């Protein structure tokens, strides 16, 4: 095998998680290749709302890891790595009805228990934010969260020296031996000491026994208007309910209204168990539009200029899969983030790089990170992985 086809680490997947892993490994001096079937941020990372949010995370290990990752994301931004991608901003969570108000109570308790960088600075009627509609019963204002469009973060991470981009190039398989891993592309084979898979919904093409499923979300974008009308993202508490309940039992649409710097609004999203990025229907969008206008009446004056769908990789237990394959230290997984990859990407990149170098996880998050190991799926046998 010639020197041109050998890398210290190959990363499968050029979304925000794979890009973060690549940056952290390249920064440590590793020679890295990033392979993607389409190109950078082509899937969920490019269709996300960009919220770096702790509030939206499932209580427990995921929320605590998100809090630690938010702090680390701020650090990378201050160092210049993510300076053009991340910025801090307030965020707002609103609710109406019994289920959503209970979710807001749980949110306040969760943030208090974490005692991290995100703080409740307001909790009361919608009048705290003058632009809200009268149907909003309660509004929680948060300080400490941020915004980081996935495509901007991916571009920032992949601009590091020492990273070789390889796309479009679907991976057809891989083989592991005592000296490393051979990755099979359509027209060539690449040799590496370590393979990191951050493939999202495509993970099951290489690891078919892992319980990863596609979950679609429809979104739409408005026309431009005066910027600054909403100072941060506005999230319905139904989105928090969706993190702990089945998508088909939500009390109201889990809408998220995200103000863009252009004066537009990005609004989503539904939660649908399919993998068709072209499936956009008016009935679903209408429910999102109606709830958005009730929460933020100024949206009634806007036009929708684009509607689209994004596909997230969901896991059966609603937790991502992060860690080495059981009994195989040359292959590491980082997948199944279902909308949480934007916030977790910085921390996951750092910790996967540590795993590749044979280092233990950072002490403060070791126990929580261990709960996300692929070893928790006892039916995922190694003979199906390679």
C-alpha cells in the first residue's frame, strides 16, 4: 500500500461531529482523511437550526454532557477555532396546557441540578417578551446558550491543516486486521490505523445490528424582515416532551422559531419516523405555521419562501452512541445524535480523539460518557461489524 493511501485516522462522515473529530485529531498531529458519500454538512448538520442548547437535552447524562460541551464550545470560539460560527444569545421556552407547563417545571429543575453555564433569568407570563401572543401561558428566559449553524462549524473544523477531504465517496465496507483497518471505496482501498464512524443514518450500512433509525423533521424559512425582532430562539415546551415521550403523543406541535441574522425565521420541526428528505406536506407545515403564529403573531405578516425536510439519526433508547466497538479498539462510533449533535460536537470531537490515542476520557464526564457506549446493545455482535 502506497504512502498516499495510508492515514493515521479515517473518519467516515463529514457532518459536524465527524468534522470536530477530524479537527481535534489533526490538531494533535495525526494525518486524517474525512470521507463522505455526498460532501460536508450534506445531511442533518446542514438542515439543523444551529441551537447550542442544554435546555432541549434529555435529562441525565445527555444534559450534563451538553452543559460541558457548551462550555468547551465557548472555549474553542474564544481561541478562534469557532469564532466565525458560534455566538452566545438568550433563548426562550414557552408553554401552554398541562403537559407543557409540567415540562417547564422539569426544565427548571434540570438546569438547577446541573448547575452549569445556562441559567433561568425569567420565569413567568408571556409579557416578559412583548412580541409573544396571548395564548402563551408561561415563558422561561435562559441566558448562556448559543447559536452555531452546522455548515459554518463544519467549514471551520475542516479548514485545519492535516485533513484530507474525500467526497463524494460512499464507503462499501471495511476490514480489520492486526495492523489496522482497510476501508473500501468504489475505486480504491484506503489504509488506516483507526476508523471513526460518524455516519448518522448511514451507520447501519456498515453496522447493521445497531438500533439506529431515521427520524425526519419538516422545516420552513420565511422571507426577510427587520432583524432583531426576536433576540433568541423560541422553543415550545412540546419539544422537551418529545425528548421523553413518543413523537405521536405530543400535546401540541414541537415548534422551534429561530431568528436568523438575515431577518428571516427558520421554523420547525415535525418528528416523523421515515427517511425521505423529499417528503414535505402542507398539513404538517400548516400545524407548525399555526402554532408559530399563535406564539409569535408578527409571523402572520411573513411569507414562506422555502420548505424542506431534514433526516436525523435516532437511537432506540434516545441516547447517542459514542465509543469503541466492544473488543475492537481500532473502530470507534459517534452517531445517533438526533438533533443534539450541534451542541455535543465539540466535546465529542475532543473525547473521540482521546479514545483514538488510547487516553482515558476526561475525568469530570467519564461516567456519563460511559453510558453512551455501544456496549449497551448486547445484541450488536462483533461478527456483524466488519
